C-alpha cells in the first residue's frame, strides 16, 4: 500500500504513512467518518520507483 502525493499532476509518493477512510452510516441519515494511518515507519515505499 502506498500513499500517493496529493495535488500532483505526475506520479509521486507522499512521505505520510498510507491511510484509509472509514465511513459509518447511521439509521438517521448521519455519516461519521475518520482517517486511520499505518504507524509511522511501518512501511517505506521505494521512492525511486517510476510507478506502482
């Protein structure tokens, strides 16, 4: 899993740990959301790669 650099027109990796968003849908129509990330340093992508 890699974290792609935001607002980049070309392929780029972000140094921020990879993350994911969780959504919780409630019966009253509300949505709760939060972002979780891997612990810092748990995964290091190959920053010299031209693509994933």
